[in-house]
């Protein structure tokens, strides 16, 4: 049977086709946090990926224009807060809807023993240390080792797809 799929010729508009493809990729959402010189900083990211089990490590792709980017370097502590289904407001705030200095007013944030901001009621809180930052185009691929993990009781992740939440 013929498929109703819309084909976007790569040579005609590769960027639109790529954007459309990525809108079809469902992803969990995490808030990446660290300690800046003037207080906590954070942003929403869907590009968080499990990298290796040995050692436990993640990668996240961060736009070089994002406020958090200039706060990061190898050896820096970062928090990775994997959002729960009920935390859309936190995702939106840290995705840019709320000014940087007011974002931590959205959600219940508590500092861990390294003073990294950690989100209460997240699906998981990972305490990590940046291992490397590799620039690629507009972004940096940040590899971080996982030092500690806190898990919620239930698995109810927030899922982002097609510009909205499931
Ligand atoms: C659901 C969602 C996922 C996002 N994922 C990423 C991502 O993986 N990498 C990235 O650089 N920006 C991502 N963004 C955009 C940043 O969160 C956004 O540009 C943020 O405002 C950057 O922080 P700043 O305002 O402090 O510069 C995402 C935004 C949303 C809402």
C-alpha cells in the first residue's frame, strides 16, 4: 500500500526536512544546572544521552550561545535533572520562557552537598563532572561522568515531541 509520507527532497530544503525529522523524535527533557559566578544557572535540554555504563557517563549538546555554556569547562560540576511528566512549567521556564535570573523560582530547587541546584520531584537527579567539551557547529558536545544518582519512585518521564509535550 502506498505510504502517505511527505518526502522533502534533501537538495530542495535540507534544513526544513531535518527539522521535520527531529520533530518526530520523542525525547526526555532534562534541566542542566551548574554554579555560575553570580548564582545558579540552568537550561532545558533534550540532547541528553546515555554514553557509557563503564564509566557511567552522559553527553549533552549545548548551544555555545546559551548562558550556561560559558560557565562550563572540564572539571566543572553539573547537575542533570530528568523531568517528570508534571514538570512542563520547569521545562518551559528553563527553555527560555523565563528570564535567567528568575528561572529557579519555577519548581522546588535544593542545593546538593556541592551546592549544585537539584530539582525536587524530578525523575532522576544526576551529579556529574564535565570531562570534555568538543565544539561542533553552533554547539558543544559535553561529556560528563556521573558521580551520584537519585531516583524517583515511579517512572513517569516528561516527553517532548513535535514542539510540545506528551
Ligand atoms: C524542551 C526543550 C529542549 C531543549 N534542548 C536543548 C538542547 O538540547 N540543547 C540546547 O543547546 N538548547 C536546548 N533548548 C533550548 C534552550 O533550553 C534555551 O535556548 C535556553 O533559553 C538557553 O538558555 P539561556 O536562555 O540561559 O541562554 C531546549 C529547549 C526546550 C524547551
